[in-house]
C-alpha cells in the first residue's frame, strides 16, 4: 500500500489538525456522491480514507512511524538472525532443533512461502493471520443531516462508508438532534479474524424557520390580526403534513394555544400533536381611523387588563 503521508500529501511531522484538514479537503473532492460512476475517484477516495484511518489514530500512527505496522495496519514480521533464531531464541518449539544449523531459517522461510493449494493463501505454522494479534475493528463515526420533517416522521437516507460502500440508514420517527444510531458490524474491519466495529451515526436536524419540537409535539407561533382575533374566523396554519384551516376561538389573545391532534412527530397511530400559539399583532402603523374607533369602543366597554392579571 502507498505511504499514508504521501496519500494525504502531508509531512511526517504534520499535526493532527493538519492531517484532518488534508483528509477533509481530499474527501470532499473525491466523494462518490460527487463523482458517480467514476471508478478512479472511488478508488482514490478509499485510499484517502484508509490513510486517514491510520494517521488519525495516535496509537496506529506511532506504530507505523516506528515501523511496527505497515500502511494497511498489518503487523510487520520481526527480524530473525541467520542462525534461525529471533530475538526470543530458537525454533525448538516447532521441531526446528539445533540439527538444522544454518539451514533452520531457510526451512522456516520456505514454510512461510508455501501455498494452501485449496485456498490459494499463504500458509503459516501460526495460522492464516500469522503475526497479527486478533483485535476488533474500530467504530467509524459519521454525521447525517436530515430535515425537520424527516426527523419528525422518520426517513431512509443513504450514506457512503470510507470503503466506498453505500448504506441505507433508517432514521426512526421522532429522532432527536444529537442522537446516535449504531449500525452493528458496519465500522472498520477487524484484525486477525476479529469482528468489524460499528458505524456510529450522529443525527443532525436542520433547524426549521418556524417549527420547533417539544418531545413528540411540534410547536409553532402563528401571528393573527386584531380583526382575526375578534371575528371568530379561520386562519391557515402550516403543519409538516401541509396547510390546514384553524378556527380562532372568540376572545383569542396572544398566548392562546390551540392543539392539532396527531400533527406532531412519530409514526402513524402514535404521533404527537401540534401546538399552535397565537400572537395578536397590530398593523405596522395604526392610522387615525383605527385609533378613533378603539377609543370610542373602549369608552363604552371599559376593561382593565392589568387588574385582570393581578398587577394592581
């Protein structure tokens, strides 16, 4: 495999932030979603992701820099002396006693080069994963942006893993911003036959211009005119299912809240409600006609709103 530093185009003494910045810049341009049916870009994206996976892990990076593992993360074979003994001694445990003399290393190397004829893989007295201690794969972290409506009602979204594999992610109804979905076995590959890690997907809900969430309920503030507040008429209110007509009750004030059953978040049959809070708004500039009318009306129908709220 290629040197991960060269793949990302950074120096060997690059900082973690420099490595991350280089990866993000390359990944943005090579992402399969932006380069459909481009095999070359897809292969390059995989190499960039693999390089970042190694260099973003402090332990893997340190071991690679020390020459203990290669660019794929696999253990490098330990050097052995010509007498056939490694740093820990001879090969007596495998039947390579002193009688082999200087030929012990040659015999051992020959064993390592043998092929399993039925499977076409290198044979080793230690098993297929010689030199690699089994270790589960690391979890892979992703961020998934969804709309307010997708979070409220649920959705299926497609993401692309660092390997280039496309994966359909089911976002459950009433998903919360910042919540995490765990996909078993969809993370980084394990080593030595150990299982792969998981894919951890953090949900990012895009803010809505006028909707908000309160548990499974959806809240919205709807402005109404003075005439609408006193006429007991109907106003059009938006919901995540579309617009609906809502009747304004007599004597409605700012702060009056109406409940629209089943128009909140969740799956069909167990959705929350939509809470519509009314806000009475005067014209930007009240003209003399309106002012005169209200003065005459108030002189015949006096009422003290502050006393009603206990402020006197």
